[in-house]
C-alpha cells in the first residue's frame, strides 16, 4: 500500500499526514472514489475522476485538482505489483473549525493504492430497516459521510451477508451501501432509476450500456419486495463488477443464474477491450 497527500508521497501509509482539524475528519465533509486496478492499469479512471468532480461541486467544496490527483495515482502505483488492486481518492474541504461551517484553507487531496483480492463471484445480501433519503442534500453524491453505510454493512455482516441493500423513503428498491443492484424478472434485467436516490455507479452505467447489446435491460423503480420475486439478483460495483447473489435475507436463489452468467461473460469480454471506457 502506498499513500500520497497534497503532492507528497508518504514513506508509510501510517504516517501522520492530516490535521486533526481537517473537515473530512471533523464532520465527514468530503468526497471520494474507488477505482479498480486490473493488470497494473486503473480501470475507467476518466469516469471516476469526472464523478469525483461532480460530487465535490455538488457538495459545494469546489473543484478538485484533477491533474494533481493523477500525479498521486501514478506515484502510488509506481513500484507495486498490481494484478488486481484498488485506488482510493479522497478530497475533503480541508481544515476548518470544530463545527459544521467550513474553513478557507483549501482542499485536501489524498490518494491510496493497494493490492487487493478479487471479491468472490457469488455472495449474499441483507435488506435493512433503514432507508436512503432520495431527497436529501447528499442524494446521488459519493461523499465521505459514510457512517450510515457502515452501520448498515455491520447489520448485514451479522446476518452472514456481504452487503446491505436498502429502500428509499418511498419504499422503492434503491441500492447497496457500496454497490448498485440489478435483478432479473420475466427475462428482463432491471435496475432502479437514478431518481430512486441511488448513486450513478460507474459499473452500473457500463453494465447498462454493455449488456443492452444482447440482453433486455431496463431502468425501472419497484418496491423493495421485488427482490423476493426476482428470478436472479446481481450486485454491480467497482471491485465486484457483476456479482451473483445466492441469498436475499432468508431467500435462496440460483447463483449465478443463466442471465447473470451471461452478463458476467459480456462484462469480462468488454472489460478486456479497454482500460478507460
């Protein structure tokens, strides 16, 4: 693992490098992206950096220095063996007071790169009793205010699942804490619309585009309970790519089902064509 902060490559990722007054720590006032590294190359980095900018501007902290972030990516990847890995980019509003109002010291930029194990091709999910607020100030933004998600994931892990999936305030299926969700119903691959409050996932967008060449893919909102009627369920995300789901709460599912298996095959073939789609 290598870490870079505001233009400086740290000798160790455990070095003290941020102020205790950084608002990313004080109030979770920041945005982030996690990109996969495949065979030593970042995947879909342009899309990730574009979304980083969108999230930062949507949060109101200003535009990140994208060129500096690219330098941080290169610096943290150098000298590492990365057949598979992940790059975490974090931008906060910088130092501020011990309260919600922001300071004026400028943004903090952090890049960390590490080797990683590929997630298994099949996993389980748990639905949670809490909702995503599709009308909230952070809806659709990838921010560091993740305590809510951390609580949900621990709820899921306590039930033998790797991911928590939630509804929005209207009771519609929304997303996972760090993933988007798709399911198969009557031969269609369905995923919630962005109006559900889910994140505009990079993998989600690519999957919709790539799978539509062969499969019937639609964006449609439905009650959370559709997961208990679906023929197949998938999670999609940066490191999971397309992951088959064998259990939703106590409901067992075939995994991978035939459509999920074909979706995985399509993804692998298209992923191999380019590192920056």
